[in-house]
């Protein structure tokens, strides 16, 4: 399973990249706003900056909601860098835009997926990725992981190549469970990726190894 980081923070992207396990980045308008990135020029430059840090797919979302606007913005985003994937919302015009982007060889990520039917539509239009938001489903007492399982099964039934990009990840177990269910990608907050490193037995075990090593170093070598 590929690991993407779900942020527009260059600092966090650099930190995740430095771990050596990062495969890509997803952003959305809320994440860009959180970093204070606004205005056409700054937004476009920010995507280029991200592409210069990570050699992997970078999802950049359109703001327009009408077909013509999405096509115009998507073309501009895709022209920025070969790794840009145009993120398009799951709407009727969004699906039409995905079909047209696909025909032109522009890769897409269909976002705001909350049902298997939506995932099927996006795949039929040729989406490169679909983004089911599991955390937001969990938030309303619905099983987000069940959606990953359902989409996986449907795509496998028909050999559909659209990649399942599990989004709205809230914690490290979401990542592990998505991997068990066969998601192709999980896009995660940095905190969830970092939490995967931790286990109390690893910490205790390392302390013991180092303490034993120090003891051995301090013990005089016995003469033979
Ligand atoms: C996915 O691409 C979205 O940016 C993201 O995962 C949404 O997560 P949230 O529900 O934490 O906002």
C-alpha cells in the first residue's frame, strides 16, 4: 500500500519525506487555506513547491464546480508538473470532467466519495484514484472501512484499475485496517504515520539493549 500525506504544509511534507516511506501527497482547499495559501499565483507555486519535495503523485483540487470551469482549472493544474493529479469532486459535472481529462491523458482523483455507487461511477469515467472518506463516515456512526471493503470487492470483480485511495484517515489503526482490506493508497495526517512507529515494547527493548551494552563496556575484560 502506498503512503500519501494529507496536508499542504511544506514542513510536514518534508518531515514525512525524510522518513523514506512517502509515496505522494493529497491536498484540498481546506488544507491549502489552513496554510494561508490563496490567490492563483501562490496556489500554483505551492503545488510546484510540493512536487519539488516529493517524487510521487500530488493531488491538486479544482475549485470550480461547473464543467467548463473544472476543465479550465484542471488543464492549468496538470500543466504544472508531470506528478500532478487533478482532484475533482464527485458530482455530475465532476464525472463528466473526469471522462474528458482521461481522454486527454490527464490523471484524476475523484474526491468526496461516500458510497460504492459513487466509486463505480468515478471508475467508469476513468478516474485514476477514488477517495473514500472513511473518517467522515465514522464520524456519523457509519462504518468507513466497510466502504473500502465494498469498493475493493467491486473493482476486483471487474478488474477495474482505478486505485482505492483511503482518505480522511484519523489514526494509525485506520492505516493498518486499510492495508488489510487491500486499499491501494492511504492518505494520512503526519501524526497517524508517526504513530505507526511507536510500540512500548520497542522502546523498552531498545533501552534494555543499550543498558546491557553500557554495562558490558564498563565491565573490565577478564584475562584469559
Ligand atoms: C482527502 O484527499 C482529503 O483531503 C482528506 O483526507 C479529508 O480528510 P478530513 O476528513 O480529515 O478533512
